[in-house]
């Protein structure tokens, strides 16, 4: 992801046809799978409890799709990896500022 112009935003549609705009924070590869972390684009910057949304990149008929993680164990492992990476990045930014 190129951060030169800021983070990327995507619009996703859920099973009920509702659209949501998400801000892409990071992408990781784990166990030969690609995972992406997002937050709601309309999150309140003051609210640290906005919730991290983790989706897996899958392929269906040559088209890349984002899917939810149904396995709680898989979700927990990937969540911890993202939290670790994102907190490391936050510390690096604070070090650069300070």
C-alpha cells in the first residue's frame, strides 16, 4: 500500500445490501493467506474502542473478494498479529515525532 497520499478507503456491501466505507490500515500474509485490517471510515478519532475489522482476501472465479473470518481461533491469531504490527507502527511514529 502506498501511504504517500494517506490510507486507502473502500466501500463494501454486506449480505443485506448495506454499504459501508472502510479505511484500510494494514495487510499481512499469514499461513499463505492474505488478511486486511480496516476501521470504519466514520470512526471518532477520540474513541479508541471503534473496533478493528479483519477480512481475508479470497479468490472466486479469478476475482478477489474480501470475506469474514468464521473461525474464532484464526480470527484471534490474525487479530493479535495486526494489533502487534499497528502498535509497533504507532510507536515508530511517536519516536519520529518526539
